[in-house]
C-alpha cells in the first residue's frame, strides 16, 4: 500500500498535481515545461492514459466501416443523410446521438468545420487532452479552439472531406481511430504564415485519436504544413527561419515528452508476438513491410512480398507516385540523408472489411543528418522523426499507402542545427578561434553551468584509409619489446623509430612514445601540472559523467585520485593509433589501473581495499595537445572492489549531480559526431578482398542484431575468443559472448546502435582495431538492470579488438555503465 501510494503521489511531491485526485486543478498548478518561448502545462505520464490494444479489440466482422457508413453519399464523402441508419455500437459515456465510433468522428468533424460550431470542441476535447502535432505538444482544449478559429479566419470556405476512418477498441478501453481528411479552401484571410494570398489549397491530414466518454484525450496529428506552404506560394525556407525566430509553443518537444509521445498506447510487444496466430497475420505482415522498406537491403524485389508492383502512394508535402520502384527511390533518398536512422513501430491497429483490410501504423525514429540529398548539406545533428501511415491491404499485399511525417518539424530541427551556434550567441570556432572560450554561451550540467567550445566535432577531422599505419614499424608491442614483465616505460624509448611530430615537443619520437611517456610523467613521476602542457584550456573530455571542458578538471581529478590511492599505478596494455601530425593523431590507450584506497575519494572514506580495473581512453592530439578525449573509467568495477554499494552510490550522485551530467542533446550529438566520417571507410574507399573496416563493423552489427548466434558470428570471431568488458566482466568463448548481449538487449529490446569511428594499426599478421560507438534505447524489458522504467537511455562505448587470420581473437569493451545506472535511477 505504501508503494502504491508513493506511485500515486510522486508527481505531487515533485510539484505536479495528482490528476486522479484533483482534476480541475492540474492545468492551473502543474509544473510548467518550457516549449518555444512560452511554458506549457502537461498532465504527467500521458502514456499511462491510453491503453494498448490487443488482437480481440480489432473489428473483424466488417459491420462498421467507413465505406459502409458513406455508402449513400453521392460524390464526395461528407455527411450521409442516412447516418441514423448506421449500425448501433456500445458507446457508453458518449452522447446518445452517436451510433458508433465512425459516426462520432465524422459528425463531430462536420459539426465543428462545416456547421462552424467551434465551441463544440470543448465537449469533445477535455481540458487535460494532449495533442501531439508538427510543433510539439498542445495541452488542453483551448489551443484546439484557438487554432480552429484561426484556420477559419484564414480560409473562410475551408472544407474537411473525409477519406478514411480506421478504428479499433471499444468504450471500455477507449476507441482508437485514424482519420484521413482532405483539407481544401481559399486563403482569403491572414494566417500565422503571412497575409492572405488568394491561393487555393488542397492537402491531406491524418489524425490518430483515442476517445472515451465523448472526449478525445490523446491525439497524434500531422497537418502536412510544407504542402500548405507550397500551395500558398510562400518560401518554405523563409517560413522555417521566421518560426525559428519566434518558436511556436511546444517546440522543440522535451525528451521526456518525446518518450511519452512514442509510448502512448504502445504495446509491450507487437500483437503478432504477444498473440501469434497461424497463417497470415496482418500485424506481422505490415510490420515486416515497414521494416524492409526502412532497411538497408530495401529493393523492389524484396518488397514485392508485401506490396503490389503498382502500389499507389501519397506522402508528406503532397508527394504522389505509383509503383514499388518509385516507392523505394523515396526511401533511398531519405536514408541517404539519414543513413543511421533507427525506426520503431509504436502502434498498429486495423479494420477488416471483407477481403480488404485497412491498417493504421504510427512510428517514430531518431537519426543523424550525416548525408547529402533532399535536406541539403549534412548538419551532423541528431533529429527526431515520427509519422502516421495508412495501408489498404488486399490479398495479403499492400495496394495503397498514405504516409505523413513531421517534415516541417524536421526542417525546423535542421535549421536549428545549422544556425544554433551563430544565432544563439555561440562563436563559430572556424571564424574566431581565440574568442570561443570567452564568449561561448554556458550550457547547464549537473547543478553548475559549464562552458564549451561549440562544434567540437569540427575540430577532430575524420580519418581515411591512407591514415592507417600498415608497415608495422611503430606499434605498442615493438615499443615495449625491451620491457621486462609489465609494460611500463622501456629504458630504450629513445631508440624507437622517429616519426614526423610537427608541433610536438622534440623529446617525443613518435605518437606511442608521446602517449606512454606523458602518462608515465604524470602518474609515475607525479608531475600532475604537466597535464596543462598536454591538455589545452579548450580541450573537451567526454567521460562517464558527461563533458569536462579544459585542463583544470583533468588536473583536479588527477590530484584527487592520487590522494585516494597514493600508490596508484597506470600499466599500459595497448596503444592503437592512426593519423599524422597534420590531421591529428588518433589513439586508443588501454590502461590497467591499480592501487590501494588509503585516502578519501569522492565515493567515501578510505577502505584500505586494493583495486585493479581497465580504462580505455581514445584521444585526438595535435601540436602537443590532446584536444579531444573519449574516456571510460569503468566506475562500477572500481566501486565493487572498494566494497561500496553501487545502488547507494548512484543515489548519492543523483542527490548531488556531477558537473556535466546529464549531457545535453546538442553535446550528445557532438560527442557522437566528433571525428566521425560521413561514410564508413569501407564504403567511401572500398578495397578488393578482406577489409578490416567492413569486417569489424559487420561483426559489431551482427553482435547487436536480433539474429545474433554463435553460428552466425563464427564468421567474424574464433570460438575461443577472450573478452574483457565493463565492470570487470570476463569470459572466454563465443557462446558466452552472445549470452551477455542477449541479457543486455532483453532489457533494451529496441536498442539502435551506430558505429562512430573505426581505426587500426597493422602489426604483421595481427591487426589492432579501435571502435567507438553510441546508441539510444528504451528500457522496456526485465533483466540485468531491474524492472523496466520505459525511459529512453543513451549508451556509448569504446571497444578494442585483436584480429588474426580475419577473425577476432580478443576483445575489450567498455561502455558508460555508471552513467546508464544514473539515467535509470533518474527515470
């Protein structure tokens, strides 16, 4: 009872109102969330209101369908004269006048738009209703009323011609409807986009609603704004800029509400998985068609299993085409601009009508704009995309499709990415590098603000194939060859090969010598202040806790570590490198940290325990300075050996968040994109025969993929592969390696992983590979991280591989596990 009371009152404790107890107060007193330049209020946990549908909620008898309802209508589908003769359906809580859910949707639309009874909206949209549209979240009925009046002023002859209503559900769980409407009218009054143009417009809108007790309490609607603007004769780019200058309320959607938007009415598992049926399954078929269309192996041949060759398609911005080949071409262009797009299906429901099935599908995606094409030059920014699709399926094939997505919102996101640093007061580093640190706008991290040089990703240039060392002259093993026992600092370092090190101190002979000796000087010789000579004041270090900017934090953390572990040692295990002194040296340094905790640390008093764990630091260095670093300190391994309770430590840090945590989205994008090539080297510079870039990327993709198995992965790994992972996990064998990923993906089944950087050092028959990756996922499954939180998380990692005879024989993999625990605790 205490647990349930806690769940009911958590919003009240945090300043939100418990809606169940005081529904009339929520709009007035709920804590505001900022959207655009104004704040808007939102009932918490939107996704808890709309219940997911099950198979038995789908209408299969064909008694109540849109075509049957409109059968008596001559010409266009408006309001039939014989609506009162349509079949009666249980509509508990709805006005008695409505005979079924299609009658409800059609007639409230007609009453509001054709009869111009705008105030009737208040009877059909609750004051706590939530409408997700092109511009974010609109809360309550007031905004719907205002927007409807504004549309009628701009288009006095506006008409809403119904084209389809797909439905499922009932009056107990709620009716789910997908309403496709043709909007048309003459722009004879001013609109939010500008003065009247006199132009006629015609475009489709899709609105997916959930209604209960005569109220639509959840709506996902896409207004197809680019189609409207184009027909009005306005310049879309100019309109995007205008809205950027005066952001609409609700834009951009905060991450918490993005999660709510996706998860609203989303089932824990697809219906086809939770309730499988023998033979043809419309849920499985449509999901498979959707997945294939977005997949990398998309082709008319593969998709002919799901579509007719002459499929008719109508899309966003009034795009129309016929034929499967043209359908594939659109997705080819879109994914060229967003090659790493990760798409998930959020909801599917359908109405069966004889041999035809009408299907509604809602989806969402994240992607990085790294490719050229239909949206201009790449911005390297992460974007959020979501859409509403409708399908007509006959004889187990899709014959017609309508698909809208938040294209205007997408244009706003890209415009924001292109102009955010200059327009918001950030300094363009390329133009004024000396001013950036002084004038950059602070971004909040933890309870303090920190300053960051913008466009970090512009500093570190991506590597190409010719930057990889292939002659084996400068390698970690050769550098350490004379070392007896552990790899510390060799006596004969001065005999190691000389490499061009323009801008570096003369004492350093090559990049491995630089990395090993600065580490030795700082940690073994205890010359902590030498950090200032090797980390610039503008350096950026991404670690378990976010972004640490400048050399001060590195110096402070090093002193703190030495106080906590007076005998601390850093034993080098590997340095993989690529690049040169012109583009910058990229290094991946694996170190074994060990020592005795004989002094206080940030985690607590001295314990006297001995610790030993690995750290991986990927750096980019030029002119004697490390200006970019991605480092993972393996904090859970440290805490476990110190004897501290990890859950307690996570709570402590939640109470006093470390500076830089959580990483803002703009900096998450920068972290991923720093030094990331526009295309994988294996794609941009293909070679005949074995390609280490392609092989490692394929191995990584297969390991994270849904079809992961020792049999499939034996093409890339030896069966006795040795693995060392985060939190000092160690195992041998491909089967155990797969088991770890099985457990991880059970907790995060929709994880979308991308490779951000790969480089390698060839040493005879062995190749040492460094791989950096990032991912987003939703915690919807049980397992190694406890009960699901249904929250979106961000994960990133650093891997090293030893490859012999075209197979991986050893692997080290760290990821931001402590940060992940903080994210889940926060959720």
